[in-house]
């Protein structure tokens, strides 16, 4: 397969060394079957082993290889260099996160937000542990879309509200909250809606919708947040009319 040369313009930054992020250019040979992650790995293996970035599965499953490529959040393992149509490809760390080194950002804040929506099945009584909790295909279909989230953080990097209000719980955590609320085995909807019906919850979202545009799995977090606003309002009204209701 024919090779040609292009330039990868990559962010270099070590916060511990002080200074500001800079760009470093690497001229690399590329083929039509190469994705951006292949280009980064070529640099790491053949040009500059000090370049730091995350990846694991190379198949759009682990969610660890996100970066701003050509100004837009993307999975580097799912972005073909040929599709960018550029002679200079800019690769930067995801926006709205502190940079740890080069293209690696700190996800700790997201993990705290995710924990706050309790992304697991909650039941008061698990009953008989030897028995299955049966679900029908339509039960699975109710939350299948949100369950496809791979926590890649592209949605947080694309969201202007996260940039302006860092306390906002954000798109992926909200989508995963809805995933569990819609699970027929779960009984934790009231706890999650109480958390999301707060100043830092779903009402911060102004429905820009960029989160859904960049999502590589078509999770549609923007749609999930609007659904959660409806469910939170419904719960609020029920509690107003029936004090004591959950
Ligand atoms: Fe796993 Fe890209 S390397 S999603």
C-alpha cells in the first residue's frame, strides 16, 4: 500500500516542569489504512519514546484513546488519517480536563461525578441469590442505548457547559444514571433523581447537543438529560402532591 508523509502536530506538556503546553511536529509516513492512534504509536516506537498518550483496545471499546484531533474530540483508534484530508494533523488533549502529561488528562473529577449517580443496580432486597432476575428483550431495549457508553469523555470535552461550569454532573454520568433508572431490576431511581435534580445536576444542561454529536457510540447523552429533566420534574410534582412519596 502506497505511503506518503504528513505532519503530526502534537501537544507536549509536563505540568510538573512548569511552563505552558507547546506543540511538537513529527513527520511520519502514513498509509490509507492507518488511524490516528497508529500515527501516535509510530512516533512512540520510531521517533520519540517520550510522547505520552493512553490507549488499550484499539477497537473503540475501552474508551481510553480520546483526544482532540483536528479540533474535535474523537477516538484516535477510530479516526482514519485519510478521512481528515490534512497534511498537518493536530492532536491535542481532551478539553475541559487537567493535563497530566502530553495527551493524558485527569479523569478523577468525572469518576467522582459518576459515583454520585450510583451507576450500579440498587435493590432493597436481593431475594433469592440462586434465582435469576429475568429480563425480556424489550426490557433490555429500554436501556440498551445508554449502556453502550464507554466512558471515553469525548462528550465532556465537547460540552461548553462543562467548560463554563465544571461542577455540572455532565453528559456521560447522566446517561449512565438513566441506564440504571430504566433497568427493570433497579430500585434506585429516587436516589439518582434526587442527585440530578440539583444545582449541579441536569438543569445545568442548555441542550447544546455537542455531546451527542461527538459520541462514538450513539449514546445520545443530550437526549438522556432531557428525559431525566422530565423524570425529575415528575418526581418533584408527585412529592408535592403526595408528601412522603419517594
Ligand atoms: Fe480503546 Fe480506542 S484504544 S477505544
